C-alpha cells in the first residue's frame, strides 16, 4: 500500500498556528478534496476535532490517538501507526493519505511514498507547527502547477506532487 502525505506548507515548511491552518485558501481545500476522495485518511485526534462538521465524507476517517476509550461514530480509532495502516489497507484502495497534524506527519515521515504539497508562497512568522524536513535528494518531482493569488486565494501557491526515490 502506498502512503502519501498531503499538506499545505509555507516557505519555511510551516503548516499551522494556534491549532489551525495558516490561512484560508479555497483552492487548496478543493485540491485536498479531489486528491483524497475515496481514499482512507489518517490524522491525529486534534486535527480531527478541528473539523467543523465531523468526519470527512467519502473517505475512511482514521484517527490516531493515545486517548483510551476515544470513540466517534463514523471514525476508526487507532492507537498506533501499525494499527492505522492495517485499517487503511483493509479498505482496499491501495493508497492512504496522512493529513496531519504535525506530530502525525513526523511519526510517518520515513514511510511516505508520495508527498502532495500545496506550497504557499508566503512566510507566516507566527506559525508554531511545521512539516518535518525532507531531503530533496530523496524525492523526484512528478508534477507542479503554479497559481497566482486571486480574489479568493490571497497568496500565490503551487500544487507539487513528489515521489520518494527508492533504491531498485
């Protein structure tokens, strides 16, 4: 099974501040939905609890938490990376997405086969959560699409798809 991360990062690899996103980019939300639809998504409890309407529809929602007896209707609760990956693989889609937060991204960092980045061309100095550093020599560019800021998306951004280079 392929393991991918999908994340919006600024120029300093920041991903969040004060428990929320860096900014509101409707294009990124639309991209996130189109890329992850139909696939299992793995997230931490705090990320899940930040969703205003509960589980994201059209995807198996897997929540990683250390909190025992945590239960939410419509969600698979797991207490380890391995347990989460077993649940994702049982969904039979061949790929899962790690969607945050910072600790979950870091815990999975050595397992990623692909990265789906929204690179926000800005720097948020008050950011307090970051995506783990990647070695650019371990990744090949699959696709990159650049977009200018517009009336709905206040910063220029790029959608970047990377695949980890594996020894053959």
